[in-house]
């Protein structure tokens, strides 16, 4: 029998073979075995026999192991606290606390929910130093082993998920999160690789290594540990996290499964928007729900998994039938379905500032054109003002309706406008210096908008 050494960096981790352990009596009674390369104790907590490496996460390395105290040598997962990156002492203490918290959460949740792994054990191990005389301290979690394939591997194998398959994932994980959030826990690391489908087709939520337990409010200060691309801005910035933080990551997971693309390919950082619907054909209902889950501001998203489940499965309204004087039974009209909640797409700070610059520039172009026409042709100033305000209002409305959006529109339209203005001023033999006015007004509009945005954000935090 081979036993895998769990000491980080051991060069002979998979070379420890013991023929005497093929005997069941010896296997059950032997006190300990040690790594021939580094001297690490191999039988963990007196019962767990690591077989092979499963993978490494943010600060834990997972091994497939056998429980020799089980009559059938039941498989389990042994996770060792092992950060995969350099941490300062404060970060190391935080990571260790999170590792210990995973054990507490698995004990609290796993034994109560069939789709969360059960906790079997949590223990420390002190081992003699290797290449050093100083003893080393290790920490381990032992949990249920789910036989199956995670959704990241399933996506790589079968390709894009259909809408039906994505809905199934969304609904099943939402039910698990409903249970998790009801116990004041936020997972904080929802992604395809942390969702496992077992051999019976049931989905399981794995890796509670980044969980946040909430003790006093609906949120809790984040530690900055997250999966890039799946975490919303409040988590990446170390701000308060909420149940909607998990809902955001779940929505990213769904659009990754639907499109077969990485999150970075679907998120437009310039406009601060997810642009994923061009890669897939799905119903407006599901797209609307996912878009709301993906909104940048936590309060604009769904507040709970229950709310998303309700939007996915709106209750049917059965009209009250009127009693019929005839002996035949009354026929009720078919039930109507509630429409999913309307989505209001909020504007990011970058969008607001870009829009302010665009609007100010176009307003300056209109003002210069009006002044030139008035001075040269004696146009009725009232008529010029009405026309200018009408065009200006239409421009703002077009931005609100997103007919004109930040990006190419905000470059090509001003370029055309300034070209037309220059040409008209040249024809009218008017002062070309007026073409600088739109730029000055654009800068002023950005400054004023930035000031009001700053005041708004400060008041929002205070209130």
C-alpha cells in the first residue's frame, strides 16, 4: 500500500510503499508510518491514510485519503492548511483563522444539509523539522468525499450549457445558498470548480475555505480573499459582504457555463458592464434575472436567494371563479404568471463622468453654433434657444435609454460635431477660436459631476 506524504515540498511524497499494510490486521493496528524522504508522519490522526493529491486552493491542499477505522476503508478528503503564496504574519493568521472557520462551518452546516460535505475531523499535527531542527506545525480538516465531476471540468468536457441546464444549476445552488445564508454564513467563493455533480446528478457546494460568518448584521467585513472574475467589487475592495455577494458570483458562474468563456472575456471594464448576451440565446426572463444579480451595487441586486428563486418560479395566480347556476362544474381560466421584477441598470462612476464630458461637449457645440448663427444671420434668439434645448434634451434622453453609450459613441459623435462646427464657423467667417469652447465646457461638466458624485457617495455612506 502506498501512503502519500503531506509535507509541503517533499520530493518523495508519492514513493512511500508498505507491503505489510496489505495485511488487514496490520493495517488496522500499526501505530505509525513515516516518510522515507522527510520523516513526516504518514498516518494522520492515527487513522487517515492519504493516497494522492487532489488539488491546491488559496490556502489549503486537498488529498484523497482512506479511513482505516472504517470497515470498508471509506474514502474522504484531507485538507491541509498550506497557503499557496507568501503571506505576512497578519495575513497568515487571517488565513489560518479562515481555515479553522471552515471546520466550524462544515460541522454546523454539512451534517444538516445533504449537498454540503460533512465534517469528519479537525486536528493539528506537529512533525519533526525537515532540513531544519525546528518542529513544524500543520493543521488538517477531514471531510466527506463527493465522487463526481465539478462544473469547471464538465464545461471543458461537454461545452456550453443549455438554458435548461444552467437553470438547473442556478436553482439547485440557490437552494443550498438559501440554507447557508439562513445560518448567517456567506460562502464568498462561488465558481464552477466549487460546484460538484455527483454520480447521481445531484449538485454539491464545496470549499468553504473563504466563508464569512455574520454575527450582527447582514454583512461582514471581507478579508480580500476571493476568486478573480467571480467576486464583485465590494469583496475585491475588502468592503462589507452580503448574501448578494454570493448571488453575484453565482450569476457569473451561470454566464460562464452558458457562454463557455472566462469572466474576463465577458466583462467590459471600460463601461463597467457585463456583456455576455451576444454569445448565447436565452429567454428574456432568465437574462433579466441574471442581469439583476450582476449589478455592481449590492443593494440593487436581489437581497436573498429566496427572492431569486421566486423570480425564477413566480407563483401562479388562480382567479376566483364565480358560482355557476348550471350543474356543470365551473371552468377556471388558465392561471396567469407574475412578470419578473423590472431591472434598472445603474450607471457606474466612469459612465457618469464620461456622459458628463460628452453632454458638456455637445452642449458647447450647440451653444457656439447658436451664437454664430445669431451674430451672422440675426436668427431669432428665442427660436435658437428652443431648438438648442430640444436637441440637448434629446441627447440626454438618448443616453438615459442607452441608445448612445460610453465607448465608440462618445468618441465618434463629438468628433463629427466639432468637424461640423468648424466647417460652419469657417463658412460664416466667424471666429474659429469658438471651437475651444466645447472642450472647456466638457471639462467643467466633468468637474461638477465628480463633485456631486463624491458628495452623494459620502452621504450614502453616512446615512
